[in-house]
């Protein structure tokens, strides 16, 4: 285990990570949708957290990156109306908007391929 931790510098591969993704609502208005997304991800068998703090989004994202979440899912008005999430990785690569269902398929693929 120590070799894996040292080799990955704490950046666990998705399939093994205890912090696979976090959902960040832009404001309190979007907390319900963020929790809904979390429940869908948990139901699909993935680890998902929601940041319910009152911090601004520009603080939430760096904190999630520091905590080594593999995926950071941002939700706001547009995402809640469309049933989507804005996806970025811990390396601050923005992947754009995806439906929750397509994200679950992507997560299943990553887990199956041990990535």
C-alpha cells in the first residue's frame, strides 16, 4: 500500500479512490439538485460527496482539488434545468457539460478498466 501511495503521490486511480467525485453547488439554491446528483452516483456504486458549505465556488474548487477528488462536478441553474453537470478533474482540466447518466457510464468504464 505504501508503494502505491508513494508512486501515485496521493492521486489515487479512480477505481481505488475513496474520493471519486464531489458535487459543488454554485449557491444554496442548487443544493437540492447537487444532492440529487450525489444520490444517483451513490446508487450507481460510486463515492460521491456534496460541498454544502457557504464558501464561494472559487474557494470550493481549489479545496476539492487539494482533497484529491478525481472529479469535481459543478452544478448551477443551467445544469439543474438541463439535468447535467459541469465536469472538471483534480488537475483543473474542464471537460464541459455532461448528463449525469453519461457521466455514470464514463465512471463505470473507468472502474472496469482499473483507471
